[in-house]
C-alpha cells in the first residue's frame, strides 16, 4: 500500500525539484547584480590634443518586476497570449567625471530583461493555488523557466569542469600549442564575481621549462612562470626554487626548476617592478587599456581580471601560493608520482545553472554597452568631451543594446560577441520547455548536457557510465542513439549548490586548531585548499582528525551543510585536503550510521566514502537514504524496473516523454504550438511511491488495460497490438491535438485590421462580425478563416484554412487597438480529434511499444469463464528476447488489485529480493481471490467458442498512447505539386510531396514482376510528358507546335526546317532535361520510334 501524500507536500517536492533553476536565478538578481558593478571595467575617453579624460563606470544595477507603461502588473499569462517577453526593467546608474573632478550620476533603463517565472521578481511569487488559478496559471505552477515571445524557454544545465580544483592533465593535443610543448599540464578554473570563468594552465615543455597559459578573448598567451611569480610577489630565484622544491629537493624537481629559472633569466628581469613593466608592455594592446595607463597599471589589469579572478580581492601572495601548488602538482605528474585526472568522471564536473549563465551574459552585455558608448563619445567631435548632456543622449541610445543581447541569448540560445564567458560552447544554451506531457516538461529541468563539442567526437569515453556518477546522474534516463551518455538527468535526491560561499573563517579556524600553518610546507605537511585558496598546510598525523572535526562541524551546522570535504590520499592524487564552498556543485544526501544523522556528500568526497546501497545495512560507515536514490524521477516511475532488461528501462524513459497525456490545466492561456491530450486518463493501479509526488497525479498519462498474451490472429505479429473494438468505442486511448496559430492583420495586409462588416452589415456570413471564425466552427482545407480590411485603399483580403486535417475552432484570443475598437492580432486554437486508428503506437511502461493493427470486434475476442474479454492482445514473442519480466509482474499485481477493489499496489523497485520473492507473494494472494497462482486463465475462442488448449496469461497493465500517430505521418499522393525544373514530385509531407521510390525499390518491384506498377510510379504519377519527336533528326529538342494558314495544328522542327513527320511519344520529362544538359556539353542524343529506325531516317536525310 502507498499512502497518499497531501498536495502541500507534493508542491514542496516540485519546488525542490526545480530549485537548481529558481534558487540560482534568485541569487543572481538579489546578490549577483550587486557584484557586477565592481567587476565591469571602467571606461576612459581621451581625444587627441585634449588633456581631459572622461571616465565613467556602473555604480548600481536594479532589476524591477514586470510592469507595463501605465504601471500595471504584467502576469505570465499575458505574455503567453500576446506573444511577448516576460521581463523587467534594468535601471543602470552610472557615474561619469572629467579627470579628478567630482562625478556626476546618470540613469538609463534597459527594458524587457527576461525574468524567471515564480522567482523573486515574478508577480506569482507567494500566491496560493487558488490565486494562481484565477490568473490562468497552473495551481501547482512552480516556474523555473522564462517566457520569450510567448514561448516558455529555459536555460539548460550544462556540464563544466569543476572550479577551484587543480587538475593534472595528460593530453596529446597540447603538442599543437608549440614544438616544445609536451602532453603534461595542470589546469585551474577560476570564477569571477560576475560568474564568468577563466581557465589557467601551467604547461611543461620538453626543455624542462614551464610556462603559464593566460586566455584572453579566445586567444592563448604563454608567460614564463618566474616572470608571473615575480609580478605577484617580490621574490628572488632562491625563494622560487625553495617554494617549489622544498628544503630537501629531488634532483628531478631541482633540474626542472633551474631550467625554468634559466629560461626566464634570459629576459634580464629580476625585480617585481621589472616583471610588471614587462607584462604591461606586452599585454597593453591585447587588454585594450587606455593610452594614458602606465605599464604597471596594465599589468595590474592583467593580474586582476585574467589570473585567478576569484582571488582578485585577496593579497597577491594567495595567487603566488596557488601557482606554486600547481607547479608542484605538474612536476609530480611528469615524474609519474601521481596519475592524470579523468576529466570525464563526475568528480571532475559541476553544472552551469540558469542564474550563473544569465548573470555573466548580462554583465557582458553591459560591458559592451559601455564600450560602445565610449567609442561613440570619442567619435562625437561636435560636442565637447565634458558635455554630459551629449553623454546622456548616447547612453540612452545605446541602452537598447543590452536588451538586444539578452534577446539574442533566448531566441537563438547563443552568445554574441568575442566573449565566451569561459564556457566550452556558446550555442544551444536555451531550449523550449515542451509540454507534450507533464513528464516531458519536468524532465527538461533535470536534464544535463555534456556539450555540443562532444557530440562530434569519435571516441566513446565521454559517454561511459562511471562509478563516480552513482547518486548524482541517473544510469537509466539517457536517450539511445547519438546523445546516449551525453544527455543525462540528475538523480532524484541530487541537489545543486546555489548562493555565495559561507563558512570560510570557521573552516580556517578549525584547521588552525589542529596546528595548520599559513604557508605551503613540504615533507609531511599536507596542503589545505579551501574554496580555491591555499590557506596553509597541516601535519600528516593531524590531518585525519582535522577532517573528521570538519565533518562534525558540518553536521552540527557550524559550517554549511553543503560544504564538500575531500581528503585526497597520496598515490593517484597529490596528498591534499580540499574544501569546496562554491556554487554549481552537485551534492546528495547520505545517512551517517555512526552519528545517526543525514549529511551531504559531493562526487569527489564520495570516492573515499564507504556507502551501503541497502538502506537497512548498518555495517558500513554510511548508507543510502532510499533504494532508488540513484534513479531520476522519470526512471523511478517504471514499476518493477529491477526485473527488466536495462535497455527497456531506458526506452520507457523516452516513451514516457512521448505519451499523450494531460499536459496542462490552463487551457484558456495555453498557446503552445502543438499539444496532445488524452480524454480519459486513469491513475495506474500498480505504481511506485514516486507517483504520489511532484503533482504527477494531476497530469496522468495512460489507461489500465486488460491485456492477454497470446497469438490469436495474424494481426498480432511482431509488435502489433490487437485492440478490442468496443474498448476503443468506449473511449480507450481517445485523444485530440491542439494547434495554435498567431495571425497579425499587418502581416496579411498592410494598414489593415480584422473586420467583416460594412455599414454595420456583415459582409461574409461564414465569418463573425470581427472577421474571425466562430468558436466551435468546423474547418477544413480551403474554407474561409480570416478577413482583413484596409480602409485607406478600401481593399479586403480573405485568408483560408491551409491545414490538410479537419478540425474545430476551439478558442479565439484577440488583441485590440488602444481604443478597443479594432482587432489587430489574433490567436486561433484548433482542435483535431484523434480516435485510435490502425498504425497508431501504444506502449506499456516497460519499453514494450507496439502498433495498433486492427480493431477486433468484441464478439470475436477470446473470453474467460467469467465473461471478461481483454482490451489488448499482444504476442508472446514480446517477452523472451526483451526480458521485461516487470511487465508480467505488473500484470499479476494489477489483476490482484483490480479484483480486490482496494488500495494501489506498491511497485517501487528493489523492495523484493530472492528471499522475499514478489511472485510468491502475489501468487498466493491471487490464489486466495480464486485466480490461478501464476495469473493464467482458461480462455475460449470468440470465433469457434472452443477452449484454448493452453491457459492464457492475462492481467491489468497500464498502457500509454504515444504521440506517434498515422494522422501526422501518413504520406501518399497520386499526382500533385512538382519541381519546376524536372517536373518530378516534391519531397516533404508539408508540401504535399511523395515518398522516394529509388533503385532498390524498383529492383524489388521488378523481382515481383509488377512492371505495370513500375510504369504507374515512375511515369504516370511522376513526370510523364507527351513530347513531339522528329523522325528525321531523332530529337525532340527542336520541335515546335504551330498553326498553318487554315488554323490546323502542325509540328515544325527548327533543326530540319520541315513540318510533319513527327511522332508523339510519352516519356519522362526528366529525359528532356537530360538532353538539354547533354546539349550544353555539345553532346547530341538521337531517338527513333519502331516505325522509323535510325538507319531509315539517315538514308532519307542523305537523299535530301
């Protein structure tokens, strides 16, 4: 039995389910926006011959809730109906000054900055279900998406390399960066305050030298390691040597460090000032620094913004320590003391959340807005540089660029400009939140994409399911095909950390209590890295106690519960202690057996934890909180999935998202282009416990069907389904499709509006007075749909219905002019009824899909002794090869609960085992109810009335009707639209085209001897053409038809210059096209009919 959960708890589950989207965006608008002004670079303008310097920067940013021009609230449903963007106004406050004079404040507004639905900036926040329903929203609306041009869009979760961790890499691709480069490097990804990131590498060269890679605007620059270290801290060669090698250096380390120092010494730079002058001079142009900047100031820009920007507010020595640690790890990798990191493992990943993509995209848009303003001020020589009125005008003019940049992100899913924000890809960042059904809709928010680059890779290593993914990524919910292993989904209990890092001081204090010293030691000293900062080192013998004290503080709430503590042992790793506090990390709950408390663990920490998969196992240090903790929500809905073959569970995850269900209850404000609805959905009798969470019961997908397993007719071969005709007539699988179209009068006819009256009299009786169709009106191809009127030219235009399928006008939504008298645009929603027909697809929840083959009359269906006839008959061959034993068990359990007329049956996987067998439990209960132990039934033929020799397995299975229907896919034609050049049929169903009949199909028809059918397909219904063939020259390229003096039609050959002696032949028109192509190459083709052979024609020509 499964207890029903109250709706309030289900809504909490749903909000928690969408938290990676909502909480990250709330952090971006509440906290992230306040950090952007500090990071956006100040702009300077200095004209030639003028000593005055204009400088301006962003002082403050505020984003408002969506309001219209009159100050009225804008709700999401208004934007859906009107095809608008749900966005607020961004107030940008700037300060500008001339030289050192007092600054002056300016304010500009960028409108329509997209705002996430149900976020802190949404008007739906905090409303009750009843209030949301009154605003044409789902009562359970939890948001997590944006509305752009009327479409629901979301910023997808992308996999990134973990930040604040030093990776050891061994990649042959590094050779392409120079002739001296080797496979080895260490890498560190750092995040700036605006959430853009920069990856810094330390490369090892075959000369023993080491250089640092600094990426700037998609370009790579390599700096000698000692030069960069000296630019950070005033150090000499000995200090650098001892920092890397320690007090008792190995000759391997000392030789490489000496080679690196010797390489840098050739530049004759030995002081910090010299190093900073060197870097500033070389990077001045690349960084686009103002001309009045000194080399020292240019170097400061480089070190602050392009080297470990997460430490920009720290002392330069922190960056020095981190570079030293990266160098040590690089030398350990080259020597072979440690192994390279696996960058495909989940422990090396984190996720790009919507908030941490939206924020840097906005920051980049504002930066470009300021740069464009500075460029315009520099070119505007008509106004003085201190003319602030002119500056205000330019700022207002350029402010629309911020809106355009954000619009581009949501419309195309791509980033514009040279900046990549540190991302591995700049396309495919936004997708439409499809509402084919509720499962499809929810799956979008938990889907995780590896990246577009990996889809083109030939290697399969990136697709592997590795042990580190346990509990974080679902091993089942991934598509089969090209995206297998690249598009995955988060496990049910996996959470994404959002918000600012907290607890740094408390963590440092705990390590200090155990003797940590604030510098990188050597020997038995273990480095401690907290949130990307080398805070010191601790003795090996005290490290374990310090880590345990840190975990205890995490359980007690002294430090954040989402802190990840990784104690990396020596061997494969560099002996270190990492503590991560940053956002974007994946965490999941586990149960601490000793402390009897729940705590969170990260993917890197989990590698070194002993976790029992059975929640009842107390023998390990930790245990799972539930049997299905490693599955995603969609995967955990499959009943008895632990009894199925793994690929079948994968297929069900895909088919659950392709099922006709009930996607939405807000039909009045639903404007999706195409939605599917099933009329009579039922609650599944056999279900997992997750069915009662996340409001899934409000959006059901299928029907409980009585299914018999037997080969009854020839119509159930392969995967075909035989469905009871009376079951279909009673409503089994009935559904409809809603299609939405937007029409604007201006697009149909300029300067017009929708109207169907003239002097108060209706002009066209088929349409309403406003020129729109009647609600409930049946429409078919070619019937009148809209009428627009142009009063200036006194001209009208009627638009007809173009869809090939008949339907009904379900809803008409209009947008009027300001005075409310004229209809300017309209949204029409059409309803197409889809009763199950032959060829439609159905599926169980175990990946057993089949095609509806025939509506078998009920009187001919087999029946049991109690008179029950099955709704569906499937072939027994569906089970042996696919091994979907879970479907057989579901059939038995469904039969049991249907006969008992009581609560639902719990089909949660991993609740039974070999000692506690589900079949024994259900079989005994079936026997008590009077059924056969294994669910078989004695059945009789509906045709002869005789009893079958074998008992038939029959029970209740939850069946889903898939959206793949013949009404959407059938493609057949005789004659129709053709190509203007070849006169052959077009391809494409929308164009009324045909299906290609190629050479292999021709050979198959020839083998059957149906040559008449070949003539029909390749000639009569294709490009058959009557051509006039001249019997003299054997060509139809030169024949023309004209009339003589008496008006009699005759054929004239321009080549022979004679009339008559021409024959009408029926040939494919493409033959004429071939002759014309040959003629262009000076090749002539000759033809002859049976009456006029070539030899006879040539003799006639010679005689003449």
